[in-house]
C-alpha cells in the first residue's frame, strides 16, 4: 500500500537531440525532428 511510485514519477532523463538540438530522451526518437541515430525514423509533420 505504501509503496510509492517515486521511481515512476521521476522525470525521464533529458538529453539533447543530435540532429536538432532539442531536448529529447536519449536512445529514443526525437519528438521534434523524428531522428534517431542519425536517420529519420519518424515523419514529423511540420506546419509549413
Ligand atoms: Zn531532433
């Protein structure tokens, strides 16, 4: 009951995207540009 979910509530470590320099979670696809490990894995629809 008293086991708190402190570890879960912790904010994820933020790194920097190598591609766009935006704050992103390391070893995850950057939500800003969709790049991971130097290649685009997500298609980010940027508002033109
Ligand atoms: Zn990025």
